[in-house]
């Protein structure tokens, strides 16, 4: 065969070889086709473990009651027992070591999430006791008068 | 062997072969259902009860904190939609800031800074619908990914490989439910993954834990004794956009035809 055909062919074969060799080192071992085939299961398997390693931030009421059992017992006697501590107190993460102090949400907006009256039948909202935020002591934090751990009127400050 | 014996044995053999294996085995239909399709033991499924949702948005708040989605960026892995249908047949729907701060006013956010107040007496029906990734059995977002950066894990959850994603955005366009977005910090495709780091440790997802009303629940649909599976199998549940053939694994109680 003539040289002017053969030489470019060698160059092309060489380039393909370089790409294939580079691929061996670059593509991780766990990358490939898995259970669900090429269409849904073509991925790097090690990534599943990466996702499992993400830090858990919300620990749940049980975790809080380990130290603050008095507070948990108190709120458990009220309709607010269904609310997780961390919904207002913020994610515990590794509290008390990290962070030593949680960032509490005492805002009026936090209470209004449920207690701003919305007349929506067929959603649970209509069954919650609510106020009109524009008329009921507008601008004042709810916690000035109400105790979220003792939400009944007898718990008023 | 003579001709008589040969015919006898042939008849016996054919009769024996024609008895299906099923006839001599006791089969539990529930187990069969669980084994259908593949041998996987876990298949995460989600159940939303729209009657219980009050639109407080505590699920969105918890989700954003748990999954490190910048709190003030207008993107979220999960959100809550409000639907208000008036007596003259108009449909209003909004989810301001993905309902991160809940719904505290009756004014509907029409976008571009416009709001519409609807009088109580004009409301025909109104309700809240939490939304999240459907973890489809046939995920279109995975099909369109050109680099294999998004995939379905063996337990059915669709994950995104942040180190592999090139940010082309095909999956964001491909999702019929609009659950995908670019992560403002990582600049890669982002989506709800049922809090994979939590469910794989036996915890509930952050949104399920944060919901005070039990409107959100998660379970293993391959386990016939799972309370969520029982509800999905025995009660009237709906799924979103069934006509797309994506086989979503988020089931809704009280799904309305107005919900898109």
C-alpha cells in the first residue's frame, strides 16, 4: 500500500489507542452498566456511598429528649406535641458539641405558618385555630404573650 | 420396550409435564407482587395525604437545611403548592419561595409582584399539595443524561453524581414534573433524593420528620407489611402525570384533577 494512505491511518490508530489508554486511567473502576442496564443503570457506583455519607442534621425529638426531657414532657401534654423541636429550635446536628447553641426561630412568621387563618375546607388548615395577622396585634411577636410550649390560653404570659 | 409401554410412558410424561409448577406450590400473592420485575428487596415509595397538609412549609424549611440548598435562593428540592378554585371555575395556584415560609395570607401570588385576594365566599375548593421528586421507575431525566451522571440506584432512588455532572441541563428539561434545578453552589443538577443519607440509615426523610400532621410518609413498597405499602395497595391513591409512562413512586391521597 502507498505511504500517503498508510501514514495517516497509523496516526488515527495511534490517536484511538491514546484515547483508550487515557480512558483506562481516567474512568473510575466502578463506572459502568449496572442492574438496570444502559438506559437507567449507567453510572459510577461509588457515588451511592458518597450520598450516604452526607451529614444528618435533623436528629428528631427522641434525640432532644435525651437531655431536655422536662421540656419534651411539658410540650407533649399540649396540641403542639406533634411539632418537632427542631422545627423552631433549628437542626441539632451534633448539639451540644456542634453547635453548642441552637438558633431559635421565635418569629411571628413561624407561628403564622399554621395560625394565620385560611378558610380552606378539605385541607387540614381550616381546623386549626387561627387569627387574622393584620388585625390580631399586628407587628408584635406572638411569644410576647403566648408560650409555644404551653399554647393554651392558661399558658399566657 | 414394546409399543404398548412406549405409548403409556409417553402419555404419562406429557401429562406430568403439563402440570404447571404453580399447581404444586403455594404462592402468596403479596410475595409475588414484591418479587415482580426484579429481585430487589427495597424500593422506596412516598405517600402524600393532601387532606392533612395545612401549607405550613416546615417540610421545605427542613429540606433546605438538611440538604444544604442555599436558604435564600429561589430553588428547592421540595415545595408545597396551593390551589384555589373559585365558584366561577377559575383555578389559581402558587408556591411563593417554594412555600419555605408557609402560606400566611389568602392573597395568591400571581408572580411579577402581583397578588390577587380571593374572597372567602368565592372559594369553591382550596387545598395544598406537597411536591417532590417522584423517583420514577422509568426516569426520563436519567435517559437523557449524556454522561451517566444521573442514575437509578438499586433501591429505585434517582441520584445525581456531582463529580460527573457536566451541567448541560438536559435532565432539567427532561423532567415532566419540574423537580430538577441547578445547585447554586455546586453548579450541577440537583434534585430530591428522598434524603438518601437518612433513609439508608433507617431514618425518615427530613420533610417526613418535620411534618407535624403526617401529610408526608415514606416506606418500602417491596415490603408487604410496611404500613405505607398497605395504604398504597388498599386505598385510593393517585399519581401525577400518569400519561407520561414514567411510573412515579410518589402516591397522593386526595389528588384533584386540577393538580398539574
